[in-house]
């Protein structure tokens, strides 16, 4: 349906009015200028750049923490005393509503300010703060649910900001290969982290202890991104 319905350029889109076409074209040209002004020159140079591997580590930590939450959120909710599996599923879905709203708001703020690093840092700190609230309010369903909703705002917003940041860091010539490399290495986190947190949960008998590890992964991913992208922009 997309192939048949979508046009190639904003100017050809019949469902956009003239002002919307101009706005979208302006955004596309601005994005092109940001990417075209990146500091790298070749794919080979990208492969030799240690910052690309530090960004892979950021994604490794981010994805590891996020997959842990995806896998263990129902168990976490069940530990609040919710025995009905249907209600566990309902309660697990509620935070995602807030995640969608937060993703749009964070993305809009980042685009308006043309800033990615600190927005990413705020999202992962939001995720960590929400998890901390969830932990300290154990036994209080309302408090724990509020914490999980806050955490999901940060979790849902972090990944789009991360890929926007690296797409602007990489040059147009190396963007596809660079994003593929960072994604491939980072996806290893999805295999490692849930296994580690599963072992912690099995040893402690509760998903609460592993949440501290997830908090640390989020904060560390933000700190590494700040250092990596800043160093890259300052390089001659």
C-alpha cells in the first residue's frame, strides 16, 4: 500500500497543503545539511574511528536495558500482587500510552532546538528515575505504576533520539554502513542483558534487584553518548 500510495517527494503529496509541503521540504533540507556537515569522509575512516565503537557500546547498553524491561515488566507487575494474567497484560500496556506521548514531545523539542545529546541524556535519566520510583514504591500499586509510566516515557524516547544523533554524526557516504555496524554490535546487548538480569532475579527471587542494574545501564549509556559525540564535534 505504501508503494502504491506514497509519493517520492513532498511536492507530489496530494494530502499536504502548500504550507505543509514547504515545511516538510525545509525539514528535509535542514536534515541534509546536518548530515552533509558531519566530520567523517569515508567508510574506511569510519571503521577506524573508535567513537563509532563507543556509540555501539551506547546502543548495547541502551538496548540491553530496554529489552530487559520488555521481558520483565509483566513479572514486575505481577510482583505488585496482580495475579490475573489478563490484568497484568492490561497494566503492562498502560505505560506505553505515556511512552508514545513522551516520544513525540521529546522528538519535537529536540528538532526545534537542533540538539540531540542532552535530550538523549534527559530521556535515559527519566527512564532511570521512573524505575527508581517503581522500586521505592514496591507494595504501593499506584506509586509503582506511576514510576513505570515515567520510565516508559524515557525508554520510548531514547532510541529515536539515539539514531537521530548518530545519523547526524555520520557522513552521508557512510551513514548506511555506520548505522548497520552500530546496530549490529549494539543488538548483542539484547542477548546479554536479559540473561544477566534473569540470573539476578532467580538468585534473589524478585525482579526488583535487577532494576538497579537496568538503571545503571541507562545512565551509563547517556554518559558515554555525551562524551562520544562531543569529542567527535570538537575533533578537527
